[in-house]
């Protein structure tokens, strides 16, 4: 039946009409232009103006928030584009997170679910896909062979997808998460995460005899449990000389996507370490060598300059240089895998063996997932000395051997 619609003068996009019985009802009708496309909306049958107005406002909000996408048909790819845009614009994701998350999503989720509506996701089908990644994934370089993903990689992929779907629920695109409670039961062979004191000795002896003084200092400092980006982010003004050593400020991290430096990984990663012994000596050497490089280029060292630079160009070294040097060393001495982060694990392991309070170690390493007492919330020099003494004691024999080697 056709009705005659009349605009309600004081209510935009609201019209009234009468049905056969003579009862007066209201209709919502409007268009919104989103990304150059007119999105129409029409809904009849409201008994009061207030009901119609409420529906109109809700519909406009939903259309605007979804960039004009139909909630019932919005695909994984369409929502991913909205989700990623918000994460980037709100600065919730760092440049490194943007890169790794986007790479994982494009490669493993969009390749399989790009055109699937969020409302059509099925838990059993997704569980089968997870099992495929864990056990049956072909080698991209040779499809005739299998190359399943490690459990840790699949856990990361699932975490990213679950976060996106949970966000869609919060945005009312779907009524619930349809892929919850996924099982990832694969047990991978344990990976070597930490190095023994003897292995670290071999690594450092190799570096001592194969690289320059400045580069050796860079490769040595992970012995403090510093992350790669934190070592590469040490500035000329980061080390303050005090009685017995240095107060070393860790407040910058240099990564492949943040070569100019960024804030550390977490708030607790922003810390000050009391450095003594051989690590302090290496900081002294690094500062001196950096000054030499800068002076040759007729520059005056500035407190914000990164100290680990190329002796050839005077420019800050790419963070990958450290990983490359460790990999080269691993090949030379037959130690695989070998990367600088392993020394961070070594500090935690050695301190645990020595009975050092885990909160002191967490504070020293800049971990964020340990509950601190009020006493530990404000790091004390005494606490730092305890951890530093443990590190120096553990590597004392190594340092003695390095002193005997040819520089």
C-alpha cells in the first residue's frame, strides 16, 4: 500500500503518514554522503516522534562510524582498514607495531578471510585454519614440501585476529566474537634463549679480536641486559659520571622504523642504571671513540648525539648492524642461534641462579609485568648496585680473558 508522507517541520529526516486504520505513524528517511558515496536509510513504523528521532540519530552514528559500510555485510578486510586507521591515528600502535601487525594480518588473515563478512566467521572453520598453519602449511618457496609455522607465530596471528573481532563486537558490527576459545596445542622444540657464561666469553673474545673499540663497546653492552634498540639509543649525554661508575639513562630506543629514536618499549623501560666495572669502562671507551670520530669531522659532540656511529661516515649505525655482527660471530664460532637479545635472557637467568630479588632484576631490565612495592617503584642506587655487582661477578673471568687478548 502506498502512503502519503509529510515532513515533520521541526524534525529533520522525520516524516509522518497514516495507515489504512487511520493511525498516524512516523518514518525515518535520509541520505548521508560518506567517502563520495550517498548512503540511503529508510525505516517505517514508529509510533512516536521520539522513537523516530532516536532511530535516526543511531543510524547516522552507525553509518558515520562505519564509513558507510553495511554492518551485516562488512567484511574482514573492510573492518581491518577502519580498525588499523584508528590504531594508527590514535598513536596506539608504534611504527614497529604497525609494521609487524600489518605484515602478519596481510599475510595470514587477509589471504584467507579478506572477503568473508565478520558475521559469517565460524569457529570450527577458523580452528581448522589454525591447525593448517600449525601442521599442514606448505613451504612458500616449494609447495611440494611442508613448512608449518611455529606455535609462537600462530599465537601472535590469533591474538591479532581476536583483537580485531573483539573490537568489532565493541563497535556493534557483530553481536559476539564467533571465533573464541581456539586451541593452539602444538609443542615446538624448546629454543635456546640464553647463553651460558662460557658461551658469552667465546662471543666477546671473538668480537674483541675482530671489531673496532667503538663497535666492541656497542656489542659488549647487551651484557647489561639492554635491548638492542636501547644500546643503539645511547646518547652522548646519556652517561653521567659518578663515583664508582656511571648513571646511565635509558630513555630512547632506535629501531629500523624509528632510526631517529623513540620512547622505550614500556613506561618502566625508561630507567636509570648504575653501571660499574667493565661495562663502565666500555662506556668510557665508547664516549672517547665517538669524540674522536666527531672531531675528525670538525663537529662538537652534542648531548643528544647517538654515540654508536660509523667510523667511516660519522652517522649513527643502523640497528641491524648489531644483529648482523652477532650472526656473523655465531657462524664463526658455531653458536646458533646467536642474537643480542639472548644476553638479556642471560642476565635474568644468572640473577635467578644467584638468588637476586626478581623485582630488582625486573627494575634493572625495565620489565613492565612485575608488580612493584612502593619501595621498588622508586629505583634505589642500592638496588642497582646489587644487580650490577651480580653482573660483574658473573662475567669477571670473561673480562680478565678479554684484557689478555689483542685489541
